[in-house]
C-alpha cells in the first residue's frame, strides 16, 4: 500500500458508496475498472477493506450508534464504517482518523462534518479491538433475514450469519487424486472430496495451478455433478455453464460434455479454464431457451438465482440487492426446468441446482415441477461425505453455510435429480 494509504481507502469508500447507495455488485464494479488506477498492493487493500467492512457492517453500525445523535449522510457514514473496521483491526489511529477526515472534507456537501468524523473515530479508537469483540455477530439485512428465519428458524440463521461473518476458505476440485492435491497446496480433503485451503494467498501461485491439477470451486458447488454417479460416456449438457466448474467435473469423469452459456465473455473464461486443466468440452454461446438440441443422457442446470447462498464470499449482495428482482428469477427457473426436461432423452436425468438459501428457488421449484410433469420422479442420491439430514422431503439436498461450521462452512445450495419417464 502507498505510504499514506489514501488511494486504497478512497477506492474502498467509492466501492461502498456504489454498493450501498446504487445497488451495484462488487464484481461488476471491479470488472468496470474501479481498481484499475491503483498500484497492485493498493488494489488488494481496497478490495479487502471494502469486503471486510461489508462483512462486519452491522457490527460497525452498532459500535457507531452511541456516538451519533442521528445517522449522517451516506458519504460520512461509509467513511466512519471503514474507519471502525480499520481501528478495530488494530491499525494506527492517527493514520486512520486523518485519512477518513480527509475523505469527508474533500466532499463539498460533507466537509462541515470533518470534525464529527474526527471526534467519533477517536472515540472508536479508544474502544479498539476489545470493543469490537463485545458486539454480537452481524445480522443480515432485514429484507433477507426475515424469509431466512421463516424458512430455517432463528437458531439456524444465527449459525448462517456466523459463517457469513467468518468468510470462506478456498476450496479446490481436484482433477485426479485429492490427497495429492491437498499435500501439494497444504490443504485438507473434505468428506465430499474437495480440497480446502485456509489462508491460501494468491490462487495462481499455488502448486498445481499452472499444470491444471485443480480448479477453484466451493465444496457445495461441486456436489450437484456427484449426484449423477458414474458419468463416464454419458452425453451431458451443462446449461448456464459459466464459470465452468461443473463442465470440468463432468469432463474429468469421462462424460461427453456440451456447455452452454449466454455470456460470450463468461464463456471465454470457461474456455480459458478448460485449456489450463487440459479437458475437452464443446462450448456454445446461446440463450438457454434457444438451445434446442435433444437426446441428452443428463443435464446439469445451475439456474440463475438470487445467489444468497454465496454471501460468505460475496458480502456485498445483501446490501446491493433488496429482493425485488427475485420473483422474475424464480419464474425463469421454472421455465428452465421445463425446457431442460424437453432436451433429455427418455429416462434421462436433470440435475437442478441453485446457489440460494431461499426455498422458493429450490424445494418449491422441484415440488412445482413434479406437479407440472406427471411421470417425472425425484431421486434422492446420497453422495459420499454428505449427511442424511441434508435430504429434503421432495427428494433433494439442502446445504447451508452453517453446515461443517468447525471446518469453515460451505455455500448455501439446493440440488435435486429429476428423472424423465422412459
């Protein structure tokens, strides 16, 4: 980081403003060049600082509340939040306070509040890390927390929030032997066969990256393909394929894979990953509904969804979104299931999955599909390393971030296998 740290801090503040005020996602901002003008160290620092602040935002607000008679403008509030995160991580108070006072002072609309910023952050500095640890685990914003409590209960949601606050370790899917990969990268093999690495650092610097021995994929995201069992020789369609982890799994199992995705940019990344790991997949850029090739033995449909199961890694989501667009996604999911069933050969299997914590994007979708398609049945496979308690009444598997809490958790995911009548 540069000596003053101001460029990184200003960029982190910009990211927070765009996310919390304009509803933009972190990945979208970074892809649009939000970090482009920073030096490498500052780039990493800005992204990490913004991410840590989003992860602990509710706790930061509770620390600030006693020192604020009323909420200041968003420009000031986000500067204070960033300051809380840095001060409670043990950063030197002088540099932190001065930086955020300057950020507030540079804005004509808030420059009169630089004194408030200085006073509040100095009080936070006096509390320091000890004050931070006294506060409860950060709560999920109410628009999402309420349906989660309704679905899973308050105790489960508390566990989910604890997992979100801790963030996510790095999970790898090995192309071949998991034990060899774990030994090379200093990780552990999880019960389902993924390799988990804590404090991994730069992914591309890990042993086996250049030689294509593995790819990054959360352990939960690696399970849907395993529902198919032995896929060798099967003609399989990976619908909505990007970023490509499931296509690579299928190819590594010996399946004849066709990967379809709407985004040309995302499919280019899939092709790049396939080249790195040395696997062959037919890739097609197409709208899922316009793809009409039939006769597949199996289809994996990782449908577009709310992505609420990925908040461990994407803490910006509940602050950038408010759930208003989720209804349209749910309608699309049902239509995609119907379309995919039509592409299967008789007796073929559809693996439907979403990285969502909302039953309307999982259990409810499968129940509705079974009622719309007489003769279609739901199988209940139990891949190695999974818990029988994850099985759901309609025949799927429900994964939550609070599962494997002592091992670092997992993404929230739902998956089910639907078999077309022969």
